[in-house]
C-alpha cells in the first residue's frame, strides 16, 4: 500500500480544478506555491531557475528517486538535468522516455546522473508531454556520490501503468551531443504498476556480465511489447 502521505497528497492534488502535474521528489523550485498556469513555461514552469538563489537538495548520481503526481489520464515524461546555472541549456537525459497511463503518483527510485557531476550544483528538469501541451518543472540539486535508499513516499498509484516510449517533442529538448551518451543502461525491468511497486533502474557502471545479460533480455522483452 502506498504511504498515507502520498495518498493524501494525491487526493489533494487531483482535486484541484486545473491540476497538471507536481514534482514531489526532489523538491520543486516552486515548493508548495506551485502555479500550474505557469507550467507551460520552459524550462522550469513557474520556478525561478537561478542557482545563486535557489535552495538545493542532494541528488545521488548512482541512483536517486524522482516522484511526480499527474493530474491527466495520460502523459509522457522526460527526466533531464543540467549544470547550467540558469537552466538555459546543456540538458542531459537521465532516464528513458516513459509514458504514464492513469492519474496519480509515479516514482522512479533509481534515476542516475553522470559521475563527473559529483560536487557540482545543477537542475533536475521534468518535461511532460500532456494532452494540453508541454509542461515543465525543475528542482535545484547538489549532485553527490553514492545512491539513496528508496524513500517511503516512493510508490506508484494503483491506477498507474507505465511503458518505454519515443517522443520527438521531448527528444527535441535535449542537446544532441549529450542525449545519447547520457542515456542510462538498460533497466532491470519494464516499469510496472503491479503491487504499487516503483519501477527500478540498475546503474550502468560495474554491472556483472550476468546482470548485463538479464538487463539486455528484459529490454528486448519490453521493446517487443511496445
């Protein structure tokens, strides 16, 4: 069962008349003052993308959680990041593009970032291709070493299912020189909503040969289902 806080937050969010989506983990630039009317504004919706003034939280490069709440019946997600102090460019893809069906919480517990970013500040950017257009939110983060244990709030809503997808609108938001090299290694399994379990990502570095074989097999299975 999803944590009570996540369920309560989802109910409040989905009850809003014009809800698009909210970024819960890491903490959004807008915090609790999100104005969803500003979400079409790239690159960070209503958030002030300025590292000189933004409050940052830690993001672990070997795996950390991204939790969103969707108010639409379906949308497609891009998780990206940049070290640009104003989030004006140099966006790197952190996770394969995925489509969510069903309103509510979606959590990826092990999203990775480039190792060379450890000790630097930047932005995690969430771009959402929704029925009413492109939507954006960002979080200001410190990139730190290691991985983070899965937060209690990181759980998918029972109504949510997800699958890998392609989306030219979202791919166009990446810098061509970075988008391929930064795409993570094959996930351990196609994201699923079964038992409210969040989809997981196996970090690419240091995988044993057997792990790579399993990952490759599961990626092919997931591709065949698309």
